[in-house]
C-alpha cells in the first residue's frame, strides 16, 4: 500500500516537474516591441543581415509616424462612438462637430493609406522577388483594405 | 462354486448407503453465494486494488510507470507550447499589420487558427 502510493506520487511529481520545466524553458518570448515583430519578419522571409538592417532602419524611421496615425485613428473612433451614444441617449447631435470629425476622418484615411504604401513599397525594395511575394502575402489583410480604394 | 464376496465392495456399498445425498439446492446455493460475493463492489474494488499493488510491487513496472508519467508531462508541455507559438505568431502578425495600416480594424485581422504562415 505504502509502496504503491509512493510510486504514484513519484509519477505525479515527475510528470508535473517535466511539464512545468519544459514549458518554462521553451516558452516563446512575449510580443512587446517592434524588434520582436521585425525578428519575426526576418524569420518568415529569411532576410540576410544586411536586408534586416535596412528594414529595421526603415521601420524605425517610419514607425513613429504610423503609431501617431494609429493614435489619431483611435481618437476619431472614440469620437464617433461618443456621437452615436449621444444620438441614442439625447436624441440629438452636434452636426457641426460630426461634420468636422468626418472631414478629419477622410483626411486621416488618405494619410494612413499613403503612409502604409510608402512603408510597404520602401520595405519591398530591400527584398528579393521571392521575399517580396511572401511579404505581400503576410500583409494581405492590410493590402486588401487599401486596394479597396486604390491599388498599391 | 461362486467366489467369496469382496469385503471392499461391501464396505463401499455400506458407505454410500450411510452418506446422505446432498440435495441439489445446497450446491446451487453455494455457487450463488460465491457469485454474489465476487460481484459485490467492495470485493471487486479489493480485488482491483490488490492487483494494482501487486503490479507496483515489481520494480520494473514502477520504473516504467514513473517514466510514462514523465513522458506524458513532456508531451502535454509540447502541446501547450505549440498552441502558445500559434498565438504568438497571430499576435505578431496582428501587431505588424496594425503598424502598417492603422485603419485596419480588429475584424480584419487574422486569428490564431489561420496565423501559421509558412514561408
């Protein structure tokens, strides 16, 4: 009885330790920075060190602008959500403010598309045709959106 | 002249005459009780436990059991890692796509299942 329980406990401890240890040792790094994303792109596209350097430089140069645009997009989305809430609750909206936000939104859309096109075309210039194809395949969801208005 | 009767045969006949015949119901009752005793949950559990104990008493079986637990732990860790890797790839893809196109809404972004792009 004692021996059986001992072996069962030993098996449980061995299995749990192996599971936790192996998972902790091999756990993938968290996605927390542009560097992580670029390292992923490098793996996906088999970029040479020189290509990676150029791509990284490009993203570091244009990335902050993209982040600024993303913040602006968020701000406008929140504004439109607020207009909608006001329309439902109060039954009226400030049309002047809505028209101003809509104009901002149109201009921001154009700016985002131009910026995305600039980044993607600059990035594809440092790639081989095969890498370019793979890169564009990765960006398919974004390009599909952009292509709705104008081809890249 | 007839041969003298065998004393052993006479003794056997006397014995069978003296031993009362077992009624058939007794035999059936014994078998019924045995079957009932073997089929009770307590008896089955005891029997099962006894077999487990007998198996674990063998050092070879105990070693194989511990090794199997260890391998099972490793296998489950690999399954978890695979899933974590898929989720990470999807998160990387989402993050990069949002960086490229800030207008891209969450509904257009790939989910974990479709994220495993192979070069």
